[in-house]
C-alpha cells in the first residue's frame, strides 16, 4: 500500500507538469490552428535559463521567475516573427517551420551551454523528505511540484471561466471565425495565448529540471507525451488537457513501477525487465487508442 500511494503521488506530480505544457499547446492549436512542434523547445529553454539563474543567484524562486519571464519574451518574439506568418499556411508548412525552430534551438543551446547536461540543484529547503504516513517518506520537492501544479490548474480554470479574457480565449477555441466577426482582436489574442503557453512550458521545465536531465533534446521527449495528453483530452480544451495529462501521468508511472514486479512472477527476471520497459512505453499509446475508439474527438473536446 505504501508503494501504491507513493506511485500515485509520482503519477500526480508528473501529470500536473504535463498539464502545464499541454495547457498552452492545446490553446495554441485550438485557437490558432497551428501545429507548433517548437513548444517543447520552450520547455527546454525554461529549464536551461533556470539552471543558469540558479547558478548565478542561488535562489530557486528567482530561477523559476526569470525562466518564465525570459521564455515568455522568447515566445512573444517567436510569435511575431514566425508563428503569425505560419498561421496562414497549411499544416505541412507549420510542421516544417516549427521543426526548424527545434533544430535551431538545440544548436543554440549547444553553443551557449555545450552538449553536456547542465545541473539544476534542488532548493536546500526542499531537499529532504516529508513523512506522510508512518512508513511513507516522500520528497518535499515533489510535494511542492504537486502544489504548484494544482495551483496553476486552479488559476487557469479561474482565468478561462471567470474572466473576460478567458471568455475570449474560449470563444476563439470554439469558433475562431465567429469570434473575429464579433469584434475579438484575434492577433492580440494569439499573441497573449502563445506567450502564456510559453511561460507555462518554461515553469514546467524549471520545476522538472532538478529531477530530470537538463539536456539538449529534452523538449522533443516531453512533446510526444504532451501531444498524447491533448489528443486524449480533446484539442482546444483546458479541462481535457488536465484530465488527459493526469491519465498519461498515472498510466506511465504505474506501468514503469508495477509491470516489472508483475512480469517477474511469471517470467525470468531479465526477460521481465526488458518486456516491462517495452510495455510501459507503449501503455500510454494503447490508452490513447482506446479513448479514440470510443471518443474520436477526445474526452472533453472544445464545443462550438
């Protein structure tokens, strides 16, 4: 039971970080109808900027804030110079254009920080464990990530459902043409949504940096999972992104934690470890396939 609770918390923590990235990406695709493969590079940029700021200041909070602001500026510039021009092109041009950004971003990181991974240390105050149950010690830093992820989810829900700007975002996600006819300043809406999405991705990169490798190409690895979250939840839906991210986080974590133990009951240890890694890797794609069979538009698609 202790192991189950621990892995549930790990899945929750991972799912909430996926949500921070997926929320911005699903709005960009839902409102702007742009296949932005470079979103993972913004996540990578946040992690690298946070690591650099942490080394210079020693303050983790400052590192996260600087990473969010700096990446937000990068997102703003990227939207004005490239994304806005790609918005009038077909999806193939968008894929090629944003994939080029991935290649450029990876090379820029190699030039600035080198090809080797960069260390992003845990904040000293959160480096120890917290006793949650008599026999369960859980890392304080991961609990902080869960708290930050839940706060971000609540904040995004309030923004989308309780503010005028959120109404415009939902209108654009549901029917961009109608929103334009009703007087919504679509270019400004695009710019704001893209910048917010870039900042959320940067926060996720900064928070996950101490427990994952801050390295070249980390954006592409996380982007695949984020796209699965969006497809499961429904394109353009914040609620769908949240549910999809939690499902992917839980399934991925549970598969990596429990499949090896289950397979060792019936298979030799070496074969069980090999098969468990394979099955765990494809489990989220099986989940996506099952969801799409019954709900082709996702669990909570944006409504027109």
